[in-house]
């Protein structure tokens, strides 16, 4: 019988609970760590894992660790991923990969130097309608893509940001990083690199609470000639409203919608229609609000298959970098428009 893969988690907040649950089904959760030792202890005791208050102590004390799952605030992803890679561990990093392209590059180089794998969590790629549309694009059945429209209309109330790293420029980074980086990833996955950006952002409802925008409108010109728009906000009244992506192409029009890109809302195709989609997983439920689709089981299945030599990595470090690159371009242009 093959040796089970041994995992550790750095950062014991809400998303770490999701990781721990799926690690338990995929391998062994040996250790967890958090600067808040009470969080580490609570998670560790729940899953019968060792707990530590620093990544360095955990790595030094547990040489058996194969993979470190990085679940810390966005602004710490690069630091913690690089430390784990330098210590000879594979890394699974939560979204966004980092907050700057140079940090993403440093993570990729650290993985190459250590000869270790760097996985990035992009679980919306596993949504059934998303997978189906990706197959249409890759097969050429949609033909040339003319334009795309991405709509991200969610709610994040005051309580979401209070007494938290969320909303800070250094650790959160911005609404596109924390709320909508999965959606930006799908734009890149479907259409490709972005050449030009025009953007306007503002903070309407969260003044004095967050250090960046809560709303934005973006126009994109892709390298392949397609154009696109992104309309996003976390000001949808009381609850999440919509997360949708519409593609207008040479051989069809298709819209993935619902609140979390989890429903095939519209299709008009020259070829055979998409049918018999399996039901998707429910969204991540965080009590007062919902996040993206909960496909972390598929993320871990992919990781296990890759490390055992039977699979292809679902989202590479370079793909994670591309998401950050697009977001950086948007924020740079939005800043120019304010000056």
C-alpha cells in the first residue's frame, strides 16, 4: 500500500477548516500552526494534529511533512509558501497566490530551486458548467471568442471586516484579490492574457472600514483581440446576488451564472448543446456570508494524483501569477484615473 501523504496547515482561520476536512479524507494532517495559539490548538485538537505558534517551529519539529497548505492572510502567502518550499516541502497555496507579481515570481523560483510542487487553489475551475464551457473553448466548438462579460455582485457587510485583516491594503489587498480572484482566473483560463485595461473604482459603502474599493468597472482588451468587461461590487443589498460570465463567440453564446458561477443559465450553440451536467458542490458557508463554490475536495484529489505521478496539475504557479498580473493592471489603471 502506498504511503499516505502527510500535510500541515499554516493559518487556522475559517478556510483552514475546509482544508482540514479534506486533508483528513486525502492523507494525514500531522500539524497546524497559527500566531494565535488558541486557534492552532482548537484546530489541532479537532483533527488530532500537533499545534504550533510558528511555521518555523512546525517545520523544524515535523520532518515527516510532505505538503504545507497555506491558509494565512493574502499578504503572507508568499512569505509562508517560500519558507515551506525552502524547507523542502510541497505547497498548496490558497487564493490569491500573492499580492504582487514579483512575489508570485519569487514563489515559483523557490519551488524550482527546491524541486518541489507549488499548487494554487482555484476551485471554481471544477464547477460543472465551467468545465463544460472550457471544453467547448479548447475543442474549438465555440470558434473565435469576440467578447466576455463578467459580473460579480456580492455582499460584504460591516461585520465581515470588523476586527479582521480583511479590508487592509497590506494583508487583504483589495476586493478583486479576496472576493473575486477566482473569477479573474476564469477570464484568463477561458480567454488568455490581457493586453490593455481601463478601470474606475470607488468605495461607496465601506468608508472608514476598508482601505480600498468596494466597487469597480473594468474594460479589457485581450492579447488575442477579444474585449471584455468586469462589473463588480460587494454592495449587493443584504446578500450575494450574482456571479456570472457570458461569452459571445463565433459559434455560440453561453452564460454561466448563479451566485457562484455554478449554473448554466443560457446557451445558444451552433453545435451540440451542453446537457446532463452533474450537480455542483454547495458554496462555502461562513455563517454570516457565503463564499465561492466548495470544490476543495477536487483540489486535494488533483494534488494527490500529481504527487503520486498519475495526474496533471490543475492550476500551476504561473497560472496563479497571471491572475495577480491582471488584477495589478486593473488597480494600476484605476489609480491613474483617480490622480
